[in-house]
């Protein structure tokens, strides 16, 4: 059983650029959610994907968007990067039924630095 | 607005001493409460959830709806308990995986 894998692990962008972060969910998990963790803060919910559709969103602007693919993997896209977007981006997967429903398995994260 | 408060950024205790990590929440409806933990150089992972009513690694957490608290407790701290702990309520029905994480408490267990 493989866990949640994220890529890239680190990246540096400049203001105004666009970034795509990728996530492969744990085997058997069909729901993916994304969180942003700024330095010294707890993770903040960005959005969740289930059945290739967004089905929950936190307080993030539309320039944060995502996709989920038939194999349940997911992408997070951020357009027009701002300095405050510098953070660790965490992907988490879970099954949507059974005892493990709503229990998140986290990836190691992608650390984004915006200069 | 949904809010969760972990008042201590850092909690330092001696090995064998009791531990209590505080968590208070302000949430509409009946949230489900979780504690997640991050050990050094490891991923964020579930420690326990209130509906399971389990003791994990000697930790327990009781949901007090009157005080809207979900404090994490362990009677005797061990060195391997040193980690960052996050309290995270989840909205009830229809809440999906939207957890509201607190700012976390760094627990340091000293010998």
C-alpha cells in the first residue's frame, strides 16, 4: 500500500507566475483535499475533490484551482502568484465510506517559495 | 465563524509528568473532533478522533460540549511524545474533509 505522494517537494517561483502541484492519493482513497500551511500556522483548507469535482472550498480566491483525475490523483494550480502564497501545500486523501471516511492521510507537502 | 484555539504554542514537561494540551472550539452544529500529530521529520498524521473513544499511545481526549473543549491528555509523558499537536474540528454532516486546524502546540518532553 503506497501513501500519498506529492511533487515537486520544493520549488521557487516569482510573483505573477503560475504553479502546478501534483498529488497521488493513497491506494483505495477516492477523495483528495488540499491544505495550505504558512510558517508557524496550522494547515488551512483550500478545497476538496471527489468524483473529479470540487465539493468543498475554503476561503481562497479563484486563482486557486484544482483538478482530480479518474485515477483519483489531483493537481493544485495557483495563478498570478503573490508573495503570501509562499507556504507548504499539503495534499491529503481519504476514502469516502467506511471506518476511515474523513480520516486524512497526508503527503509530505510541496514547499513553494514566491520571490 | 468556525474557530479553534490552542492557547499554548509551546508546552514543556518532564518525562513521567502528566500532559494536557488544550483545545477550545467555536463551531456551529455538532462537529467531529480530531487530534493530528506531526513528529520530527514525519508527516502530519491522525492521533485520535473523538467518535472512536480510543486511547492512542496513552493519549485520550474527551469532548466537553458545554465548555466546547477537546483537551488532549496523557498521564505520564514519554520522550517520544515530543511533537507538534494540532486540534482540528470537522463540520458535521456534509462537511467533507474541511478540517479547521488550530495553530498547534509544540510538546517538548524533557528528561
